[in-house]
């Protein structure tokens, strides 16, 4: 039977197996942050006994772990990153990839997301570093500006029309 346990700042999916020396626990997968389908796949590959994914997801939610049900397709992202950096796959591999992708529907990338597509293959650490750099740059711009001028106060009272005074 598989279970989820918190170990310091990580979570582990563990399996308990009865051996001749008594029950033993084996770590199937460990993760930080959200529980993803890829993490469950890794655990399923290492598991000696079948486990119930829904039960693990329910246990993760009970522990307060974020559960992400969308797949991230890390292999596809890694391939995109390699291609964006100028990597060239062999022509045979290109043909195989095209044939494998034929049955899937294609959706055009909106124009405003074209630049964001460059970040698809980048690891989260790189994306986080770029975001921190961007925030620091914006902070420097704000700090380098001169203080905003306030409107000078008029020395005379404001003149109002008689209609407003009658009310």
C-alpha cells in the first residue's frame, strides 16, 4: 500500500512491503510543491504493488499539498528548449516526430504569447531567476525617478458661482 509522508520540506510517496524481517518502507518518489501526474507515474513505475492514485491524491489534499492534475510534458518542453537553442535533430527523427504528432489537433499560438513560448523549455529555476531580475530592474527604475511634484496651493480661495452658493 502506498502513502504520502512529509519529510522536512519535501513529500515522499512510500510503499510498505512485508518482508521476512518485517514490514519495510520504500520511497517511490519524492517531490516539492505540487503533486503532479508525472510524480505519480514515477512512483507507479517503481512500485512493487499496485496503488490507488485517487487515494494518494485524497491523502495529499488532506496534508495540504497542492495537486496539479494537468500534465506538464517535461520531455516535450526539453525538446522545444533544445530546438530553440539551435539543436538539430536527425531528419529521421523529424519524420518520426511529425508522424507521431499527426493525430493531435494543432492550436495556433496567439501573437501575444509568441515571446512567452521561448520560456516553455526553460526550467522553473531559470524562469524564477528572470522574473526576480525583472522585478529588481523595475524597482531600480522607480527608485531612480525624482519625487513627484505636488500641485502648488493657491493663495486665494476658489471662486464659486452663485448657483452653487444658493444650494
